């Protein structure tokens, strides 16, 4: 009877530990996903900035080609 009571009392403790472990894993996974999203945002911003510079360079190039063709 003593071992049954002990086993019965261990079950809730084991369930609590398992839930905490699951929460820790989920928290770690969520943190990694959030970090990945931040990296994606940063790369997206960098790409947008690069595209702006490329558009300016293309405009300048096209202007130089037009002026060169007129000469």
C-alpha cells in the first residue's frame, strides 16, 4: 500500500515536470523562430535598400547611354 501511494503521488509530479519540459522546448523553439523572423526582416530591409541603389544606378546608366548616343 505504501508503494501504491508513492507511485500515485509521483504521477502528478512527473506530469508537472513533463509539462515544464514541453514548455521549455516550446519556448526555445519560439525564440529560435522569432530570431529567424528578425533575420528575415533585416535581410528584407537590406534587399530593399540594395534595390533602391540599383534603380538609381540604372537611371544614371540609362542617362549616360542616352547622352552618349546623342554625341
